[in-house]
C-alpha cells in the first residue's frame, strides 16, 4: 500500500478540508501520514525524514496570511518534496495567491 504525506497548516479552519482530503486518499487505498505531532517552526530533519519515507506528498494550500498567501510551513514541505523529485499534488484554495518562488506551483 502506498503512503502519502498530507501537508496542511493544522489550523481549525482547515480541519474539514483535511478530513475530506484524507478520506478521499484513504478511500483509494492510500495510507496518510502528517507531521502533526512533530515539533519545530522550521522544516526539521524529523519532518523531511517522514516525508522521504512516503510515496508522495499532497499539500493543502489555503489562504492564511496577509495577501492570501499559503502557510510557509506547507510551502516548505511542498518545495522540499519537489526538490527531491517526489510525486506531489498541490490543492490550492481559489483565494490563494502564490508569489515569488511559490508562483511556480500555480501551474
């Protein structure tokens, strides 16, 4: 069975989206893991090890900051996985604004 790392910001407003996406992935026979119980404000080795131990990453990008930018944490996880040439999917809310290096993920 394949395992997917589900990257999201852990805020209450994302809980419904997280549960829906997790349910869809599990409904397709995938095992879902997150970094929810890992500590740190930066992308730690513990998180990257967990991501690297999966078959791919799905990132939930929702507007969080001024200007509707997604969570820096989620973008770091997505960028790291793509840098390792892992399979990735970015699910972006229609209000999310991607600028700078993140704009490459808009396509």
